[in-house]
C-alpha cells in the first residue's frame, strides 16, 4: 500500500503562484497513477490533474489547463502541482491521490489519499 503526504499550501494573492508537493512511500509506487483533487467549502471534491508515475502522461481539468502543471520526481518519489496565475476560485483543500489502472477524473476511483493541504487565494 502507498502512503501520501502533501505539503506546500498557504495564502497567496490572486495572480500569484504556489507549488504543492506530494511525497509517496510504500511498495510499488511506480505502479500507481497520481492525481490532484481539490474541495472548496460546501462543494464536492473536484478533479484537478493526473499523471502516470512511470510514463508521465498528464490530464488537466479545463479550469486549470494552462495555469497548473503536474510533474514528478522519480528519485524523490514525489509528485508536484505547480499552480500559477492563481484565482480566488482556486481556493480549497488540495488532496493528492493514487490509483492503479487507467486515467480517471472520478475521485471514487482513487483508493489512496493524503490528508490535504489548504490553498487560499485572496482577491
């Protein structure tokens, strides 16, 4: 089983940038597809970005395409979410997640979750 630990959230002004990190540990990390999701207060958890650990193919939600970038560091067993041109509507708790198998934007298909890190974008 893989364990995930996020870090890097914080408070930033609109137009600013943040980089979230997700440290993965456990067996066969490279077999997993990694994803980032977010949840704003009172809203459902929504897909942000995903990539295969070993291949690097990426997918993004339309709302973040061109502003956010998901990357990985195989040596560090870490996945990152670089967030640029942040908007107040990007505010929420951001979660790193992992699943085996093909790509998915559905949160219920991911079976390993981190504890989340808060991102707040002020206007």
